[in-house]
């Protein structure tokens, strides 16, 4: 059974399949060919709430890089074509708080929809 990967911040981008790259702190064990369920939310579910599957995805590539090394082409692949990398990094740092900076190492995970 495939693992669940949460896309709570980018649910709409997964639904419309405009997102093909995600950056994660963790998930170092992923390898090309791994199959996952993209879900709306995987943790913090309230009593009686169920996981909502969005799509089945297959990992195409995984690499570790500093967050600030994001190329402009990845903004659209992340589902934010209107952003530049500095805006995306700022959004992610704001979401995670002071423990994350542009220099933080992140796993860039490229995937395709099945």
C-alpha cells in the first residue's frame, strides 16, 4: 500500500495537476519509481475525519539542495507560476517559522500523476 504525502498547502495545484515538484524537509528515503498517495491532509485529523486522497503519484527524481537554490522554472512546477523563487522561499520559511531559512537543505521531489 502506498504511503500518504500531504499536500495541504497545494491541494488545488494537485487537483488540477499543475504541481509536479514538491520540496520536503525529510522524505530522504524516497527513490525514483516509488508510488505515493497525494492526500489533502495526513496528520492532525479531527475525530471522525478521514484522509482525502487527491491523486496517485510516482516519484521521478529526488535530490537534496539548499532551499535558496530553487530555479525560477520550479515555481510553476511547484504550482505557483506567478511567483519568483525568493517569494516561494519566503512563503515556505513563513509557513515553517524560524527553524527554516533559505540556506536550509530540502529534498526536491519530482513526480508524475498515475
